[in-house]
C-alpha cells in the first residue's frame, strides 16, 4: 500500500507541474516600456495608442507603462504635442521597450530653408 501512495503522490506532482508549465506558456504576457524625452528624461502623461484598437495607455510619473500582452505583434502610436509622432511595432513581450521622443523644434542637420 505504501508503494501505491508513493506512486500516486509522484504522479500527482508530475501532473500538477505539467499543468503549471502549460499555464505559464499560455498566460498573457506584458509589454513593459518607458518614454523618454530628448535629454533622456522620463516623460509623464504621454498617450500611447495601440493601432487597430481603442486601447490607450498613459505613462506614469517615471515615464513607464505596462501594456497587456497579445499573441500578435502590436503597433504602438505615440503622438505627444511638442514631439514627432512615432509608430513602433513590438513583437517580444516581457522585454523593456524604450521610446525616445524627438522634439518638433529639434534642428534638422543638412537642411536649408
């Protein structure tokens, strides 16, 4: 009877470990990121939209955001007054994304008016 209990216990542990691993693989992942200004300063209150959806995120006080995961690539649209509009495609969840905004007042090298 003791061997039966040991076998049942071992089987239960293996099954629960397999279920946990499967849950970890299918659990939604996130896209963490940060928005910085031209001088590498964090920018708070920047709106980040996910193209093709109604989802919009706002960066917090240290310029960071956390976008819920998606099984597909996402295109983020960053359009902040005073800065150039950017579209960034992200494909790797759980990797910190750093978005550096460029001022619309920044001089363009090599261009004459």
